[in-house]
């Protein structure tokens, strides 16, 4: 007959036995546990004691793991604490989750105690005031740990072999000296080494040999989906693990009985991704001539989840070391990395923000403090997210108006109660947010737009005072009122697969043309922000791509003048495709293709592929025209009567909806979304407009 759990056989542990000083005076305190050796018996046993932050004598490891979804139906026995040191005759039971129990059995040493910090045990999770205070200390706790142990779980799906591969390839890359190329000055040299078709110098030869070794080492593991299973372990999707992973200089992955330094995984992944980019090595990875590996297995490597973790870790480590040009990541940048196009998870919506505060280099300046009061109430969660959004948008040191780009609708689809309490301008930071159409790496790229003024005179956000926490006041400039939106809805399906793709893209371009013709038919003269009718006519080809242009060689940049040619090529190509699809037989289609010189145009690159690809930045957007005749792309739900505005500090315009609310001194607006508006993107609205205050609810 199985024994009942310890929680039924022993009295419960009470945290007053290891009480913390939470008065706010004196040195902050936190708890540590000593996991007793397995020689003491089968059951998990520990001592819990109080320590002061910053005590160099307190050497401990911090655990990074996932709680799991199950209840706390397992336990650990606390045999001593601060108030009863050495009194092991009255053990107390502390409930823990199954995932933590598994980890503790793994880390327990057979002969000596192991000193650890574990949030589930060292923080009284039922005391919200203590929880808030201890969460505020977590950055310091992880930063000062001797080592952070990333527990991924027991061995499974060939994880032992994969851990060995990470170790061998990562160490070989380190021995080669790859980390010496991690700088702005040398990064391009590494790409030259990778792509050199006829290497002769020893360094390039040995690096390309390492790439081939990596391909051979990882090929069987990729075919067995070992990497896919490893990357899909729950730890990689949790919000709290990011700061836990990034702050300690010595962080290791632990999977089953295998342990390796975190950086070796980063280096091995980089070598593997270089191998995937090489055609001959890609064939080797996919199984030679058989090519029996589905592309989805390689997608899991190209889009693997550690890239953003290592990006945050490297940037924070350089910042902490005070290296030149090491700026670290501000809170808004961390939130974008974790929640835009990624499904990072946190149990409480407020933890999407709180979990990043100690990692953000501006965390101390935002005035945000963890608060777990009323954590079961959706209005309390909304209040925390609102405070965070206001701090990130309006703080004088690092305020960013483009935070508004990530307030996307519908809000919190899986949590209607939270959505009902969120102001229109507040991002919920749920997983899978869409990127802004205007996305620039501010560390290395030059900005392309400055709707609120030239680069030299770009004003900071201008916060207008308001008495209500849910109302955001911003200064800016009214561009114009939307007169009409395109018939046919938003550009939702922008895939190029399927027989209707050409007709869809042709329909998108015709939406813009129809609005342009409508504006020209008004004949109200030249809109004030255009210098000539010729420039006004350029809206036909600038608007579908947002005056941007992407190529494989140059990435995203402002659209060149020759983009008008590519626009024409795309139109011809799409019209050809639509007409060809209407032919009754494949023989007729072949004759039509030959007459149009399809293969010749494809070979010469005369079908506007890059133009069509750039159009995808506007997935989910809808064309509009304003009363004065400006064309643009705005949110799917934009409507006639909405206004286009430029906020101080904003690089792109936004669409707002005026609200009719009686007895209000201030005119209120609902935030609708980001926009591109032709003629406005370089500061003309500021030069000719009048400053106004806009109050968003």
C-alpha cells in the first residue's frame, strides 16, 4: 500500500519560521534552502534560512525551471529553519509541484547539502506583499548567484545525444575563436569566411570544416526530431525564465544527467544555421539525394527560440560590463522580442511586464514596481498594464510613442474580462502580436521615417496632463480626416500559394488605384503637403509598399525611384496570371506564357518579386483616402470620420476615432492603430500643422 503524501503525515510549514524583514528599512532579506543529501532518506528534506542580499559569504545556485500546470500535490520536508535551527525532530511539510519535485530529486547530492534559491519555496506565494517585495529582488538574486541552473527536465527524445552535440560543436566553435568576431567591426568578416567558395587560409578552411562536421553531427538528430523536441520543452516559452537566464555570468543548461554552459548552445546553433545556409551542407542535413527531411524540421532550427534569449543575455552582459556602445535593452525592446511573433507565456498578464523589469536597463527609471494586490481581478491586471504602457510612452528618458503599434485588436482574445478593462491605447503584450509595418533595429539601422520632424529635430513624446489613469494625453498634429476606406476589406491573406493568389494581389493594388482616382476626381487642387502633381501621382506605387522596399541583399530601406518600374512589372505579371488562369486548357496557357515571355521575364527578374514581397508589411491593413486627398494604409477597422494624426516623438502616423462624450472638457479619441500616410512620413505635417492635444481612452 503506497504511503500517503508528506503533506498528510506532517504539519504544514509556516513561513513565520523564517520570517523576512519587509519593513523597507535595512538590508533586504531573502530565503535560501539547503537541500539535504539523499543519505538522509528517500523523502526530499531541506533547511530554510534567511540571508541578506549582497552577502558574499552566501554562495548558492539559483534554479530556473517551469512550475508546470498541475497542483502542488507533492511536498518537501523542512527539518530546520531560522527559528528552530538544528531541531530536526519536528519536520514540516511544504507543498510543491511535481515538476519541482522531479528537479529536486535530480539536484540532490548523495553526501552533502546543496544550497539553492527556488522561487516556489523561498517566496511565500500566499503573501502578496512579500511576493511583490521578493519579485523586486529577483534580479539581484539571480545576478549574484554562483550559478544559474536551467532545468529543462528529464532526458527524453535523444536529448542526451543532442546535449553531447551542443557541447562538442559549441566547444569547437569557441576553440576556433568565433566569439572574437562578435562586434560591429568584425561581424561581416565571419560571413565572408562562411561564404568563401575557394578557401585557402587556414582559419577559413578550419571553419568550413567545422560547418561540415556540424552537419554530419546534427543530421541524424534533426531527422529524429531531437532538436524539435528539445526546443519545444516548456521552459523556452515562459516569461520569467528570460531574466533568470540572462543576469548571471555562469548559466548552464541541465537536461537529464547532462550539463553544459549556455553559451556553447548559442555557438553550436550558429554553426548549424550557417551549415543550413550552404547548399551542399543543406543537402547533407536533409539526407543527400533522397532529401527525405521535411522543411518543417529545418524551420524549427532557423526559427529556434533561443535566439532572442541569447540576444537579451549578450546585450545585458555587455551593458553590465560597461563595454563601449553597450546599450542593453529597454523594457519596450524586451517586450517586443518576447511577445511580437512569439508565444511567450505568463500566468498573470501583469507578469508579462514584471518579469522583464530587472533585465530592462531603464527598469529603475519607469516607476514600475511589482504589485500583486487583487491579482485575481481583471481590472487590476488592466491597471498594471496601463501603468506600464504610460511609463514606456511618456517617461522623459526613454519614452517611445511607437509602443502604440502593439496595442492590437481584438484585445486579449482568450481573456474577454481583461479586454473589457483595457483602454484602447494599452498593449496587452499577449503572445503572437504582429510586428509593426515599420520595424527598424535601432542598434544598427538608420531610421527611415520621421513623421514628427527631421532626425535632428525629432521631438520627444509630449505628455498632456490628465486626471484619469485610463486616459493618455499626447501632443501632436492633425493630418486629415479619412474620407473613405477601400471596398473589399483588409489585406488579410497575403500568401502567394494557391490559384487565387494573383487575383488577390491584383485586387489589393486596384483598391489603391480606385482611391487614387476618387481623390483626383474631387479636383480640389493640390493637397498642401505635396510639392507637385507628379509627387502626388507617386502615391499609386508608394502606398502599396509604404514607401519601403525589401531585397535579400539590402534588407528593408526606403523605396528607390525605380520602384515605379517594379510596380508596373507586378501589375503586368498579376494581370497575366489572372488572364492565364481563365484559359480553358494547359496548352492555351503554355502558348499565352510563351507569347508573354514568362520564362524570360522570370530569368531577368522582371516580374516585381521584391515589390510584391514588400507589400506583405501591410498584412491586416486597409487602404484609405483622406478628405484632402492623401492616400494611406491603416487599420482594418478604420472608417470614414476617423482622423490621421502625428504625435510628438512619433516616426509614423496613427489613426484615432473621435468619440462623442457629453460634458467633457477634453475631446476624447479611441486608438485604432498605426498607419502609413503618403506625403506625411518626413515631417511635413509638423511644418504646416497646428499643435493639438489628443486624449486617448
